[in-house]
């Protein structure tokens, strides 16, 4: 009786270790943040030019005005920032101090970009764009949960998990 108990105890301890080792060596954890508007057209507001092709990329005339570096991301924020929004932006910037994430704030200089280029609808006032011009996400800058989602998605895009 004691030998069977010992055998079951041994197997109960060995099984999780074997599962862990199998997943460690043969499993692959890979996550992706797909760009927006690759398969469906965005809803274009009145007064904006219609989108003619998929996958949607922001216009080259807009992309060249964003300060992209080598394989970087641009986080474009629209409007005046509240103190909470400033705190969340500092938090996001602090998570990626040496990474190619460029923070761009457009207060009132390009109001048509918000709706006609980036297709931001309330409550969203922030957009993440990759170097190729694909929109990777839309966020609310002052929201803590949205900042957490932004940090997670940038980490996944930069493959730092």
C-alpha cells in the first residue's frame, strides 16, 4: 500500500515538471497586435476623402511629417492634455526610454488629421502608428486602463515579452 502511494505521489510531482519542460522546449508564445483597417474600411466622416484601398495606410504626406526613426512607432496625441493625461504619457514614455517610440502631440495644428487620417472618434484622442503608416491602435490618453493596454501593445509590437 505504501509503495502505491509513493508511486502516485512521485507521478503527481513528475507530471507537472514534464508538462513544463515540454512546453518550455517545444512551445512558442508569440503574440501580435494586428494593424487596424486591414480587412474592413474605416467609417469616413463627412467632408473627408474616402478610403480607396486596403490595407489602410496613412498618407505619405502625413507620414513624412511624423518624426519616425529606424523601425520606430509614433504615438500621436491630439488636443490639450489634462494633468492625468500628462502623467499617463510620462508613464508610457518611462516604460520605453531606450526604444524607438516617438511621442508627438498635436494641439490644434492639424485638426483634420484626427478624423480624416487617423479616424479617431470620441473618446479616443491618441493613435499608435508604425513606420509603414499602419494604425496599430487607438487610445484615450487620460485613462489608466487604456495606458496599460498601450504599454502592453507596444511591448508586443517591439517583441519585448
